[in-house]
């Protein structure tokens, strides 16, 4: 069952525009990682305290995915993108004026909230426009987050070295105003009612097969998301600081982060193709197992070449995990509430990133090294694997690419 709306020329055009928005809107959550060593030095704080701005960024990002996602369900994506673009730029401005770690942290809370529009809300929006290729479409939009993390750290590292971290934020503020606001108006077209009606029927069928309500499934996915993302945050948040500790410098750490995230882009695209065949649950379980293996590879690796290799392996292993949560939501939950439920589940995953970023810094302060922080991540990853195995054993949803699935 399909319609002229799904997988159309306009759908692919909209996908390209959405990806461009995501590339710029997501920059704020990666910029704070790049400037973390400079901030720690300037304000004279501990590693855990230097991680606080990142933690506040992710809290704002998490809450924003839910709140902004609901706003998109109610008002559409264009007005919400305009408002969030202004919020992001204002947050960068507040950060540039900061004179303490607390002020910077509060500014990053604002940045994180606005930045959320570039992730869950855009993923939910694009999922309405595809049926047969929904998995790859969602993966491409989700890859905008990682592509942003791969590109901007390299750009900002140069600005940081020459003009300081405040100049880096001035560049980001201008880029947001110039790119996000104009493109928002190119996404004005609304989803036809017939597309929503088809998705409602498919979601009801899959929900009945699982025996779980939307609320129960969302809570279960949220718990799983916390587990996988506490694990995921250890290398992503602390790789620059880890490289500084080993004497390789922040530029090398930024390169490893970019390599990691480029691997994540490839992983997300491959996972999207797999999800069109296997469904969201199986794809998520596969990614979670591979992430646990990649984390374990960090334990014996501290040489420069091995860290580059393991960082790439980590990116290739885990990139498809978070988009799979959005696919599971779309397979089981009402289409008209897509922004709300996708936002809720992704909020939980981002809370896991925030918790994990702070927790890894705290473990470092207590133990004096990152070894136990990696073990901590592996343990949390086990929780995610256990939940996905349980869910897979309980429910056997139909593959989304089958003709009678009715999903979009």
C-alpha cells in the first residue's frame, strides 16, 4: 500500500534540504567538546567540572527533542525551525559573554535546547514522506548530526588555535542565521491526511502483535536508550581530553572525533538499508552488540595509530543505534504523534549521553585514568542489549518494506 506522497521526487528533495539544516543546527553539541580543554584551562576547573557545559548541552538537547517534537506535531516544522534557529544563535552569544563555568553551562543549556530541532524533530518529519525507503531516509537525516560532528570540529579547531573559543562560537552563530532560517521556509509543505491514515493502521497492527501500549514501549525504549548512550558517550565526549592526557594534543583528538563520526555516518547509512529489510529492533540489537565490542577494543589501546583505528571501528559499530529507536517508534506508534514519541525516546538517549559524559569525567577524577570509564560504558551497554533481546523475543513485527505493512 502506497501513495503519490511516499518516496516521491519531492520526498527526496525535502530529504536533501533537511540534511542541510541538520548539518548546521547540530553543531552546538559538538563545539563544546572541542573547546573543553581550553575552557578547563581558562576557568581552572576539574575535568568533571569542565564536562558540566557538555552535560547541560545534552540536557537541553534531550528536553528539546521532546518539547520541540511536540511543537512540530502541533504547528509544523517551519515556524519551529525559525524559532529554534534564533534560540541557537542567542545561546552562542550568551556563551561568548561567559566569565565562569556556570555561566557557560547555562548558555550551553540554551544552545542544546535550540539544537534539538536538528535531530528528533527532523527525523520524525522526514519519516512521514517515505514508505519503502523510510529506513535509509531516517538514517540520512540522523547522519546530519554525525556529519556536523565530523566537519565542525575540524573547522573550529583552526579558529580555536588562532582566535580562541569565543571566535569559534561567533562563526557558529552566523552560520545558523544564514543557513537554518532560509531553509526553514523551503519545508512548508504539510503531510497529506491520507499518509497519516495509512500509518495509523500499520502502527495499530504492530502494537497489537507486541502486546505493549505506546507508553509502555516508549518507557522501555527510553531505558534501553539511556544504557546504550552512557556507553556511547565515553569515547565521543572524552576522546579530545583523552588525547591531551596522552600527550597527543587537542588537534589530534579532534581528528579522531571526526574520524569516529564519519564512521558513524557510514554505519547509519548501512543500518538504514538493513532496517528496511530487518526492521528497527534487529538493527538496533546488532548495533548495540558491535558497540560493546568496539568499547572493549579501547582498553588495550593508547598508541596513536591504534587509537585512530579503534576510533574508526567505534564509529562504524554504533552509528545506526539511535536512528533505530526512531524506526521502532514509527513501526509501533501513531503517525500523528511521531514527533512526540520520537522526541521522548531520543530525549532518553540524549539523557544517557549527558549522564555518561559527566559520569566518565567523574570516574576519571576518582581513578586518575579512563580505563574504568570504558568498563563502566561496557556495563551500561549490557543493559541495552538485554532489553533488545527481550523485546525481540516478545514481538515479531512485520518488516517495514513488505507491501502490506502500510507504513510510511
